[in-house]
């Protein structure tokens, strides 16, 4: 599998925000490269029967494959039109795929259980793609506020998170 599973502009948007290698104090994800945590990279390499190595050595091709298989498909971004696809995928990367599905379910006005079933699919299909994408963005902002309330140390990430959502809104149009 490769990044061809998802539109290049979707991956490019997320990678622009995820950047290169980082190991920021208080970041619950720990060491990351291109937004992929060391733990996710270890799991991926074990599944591929490859020796473990530092996430610093993650290649663009590996990152694209990890994003396609662990985020694009599980968030069901592959089942929604542009620009909802980029909004859901990027939310899945930044907030978790289950949470991204819940954002989309709230946007569609159905029960937010995080399970993609026929009711969710039908409700999402009825959404205007641009309006749905913007509603997903609104849900992200509320999510960030809730996690900062629970863990005030994360306040230092708020400006960056909001800048990312603002940039996403510009892509949405």
C-alpha cells in the first residue's frame, strides 16, 4: 500500500503541520517524526517483520503507508468527498481516528458512538461536503478546549492546534 490510497493534497496538508522529528516535553505522543510516534512506528515495523529503529529514520514512503493504513482508511476519510476527507483525515491524525469519526457523526447529527455504520454513512452522504468539513473543524476546537481543561499543561499546544484548524478552513474554502 502507498500514499496513492489517499489524495496527495490530503497527505501534504497533514505533513506540512506534522513536520519532521520532534520530542517535545509534555507532548503525550513522545518522540515523533512526520507525526508518527515511536510507538506507532515500532508497531508498524513489527507487523512488517522489520527490525525496530528510531523514528528519526522514518522515511516519507513509510509515513505515507502508515497514514494510509492506520488513519486514512480507519477514519473512513476514504468514504467521504473532498473537503470532508481532508478534515476527517487530519482530525484522525491529530485527535485519533475514533474521535474523528465522532466529529463527523456530530456534524451529521447522528449518535456519536465512533462506529461507522449505515446510519452514519447515510447521514454523512446527505451533508454538504464543505459544511460538513467546517463542522468537523468546529468539533476539533471544542475537543482541544476539553483536553486542555483536563490537562492544563497542554495549553502550550493550543495556538498551534488552532493555527492548524484555521489553515484547514482555508483549504476547505
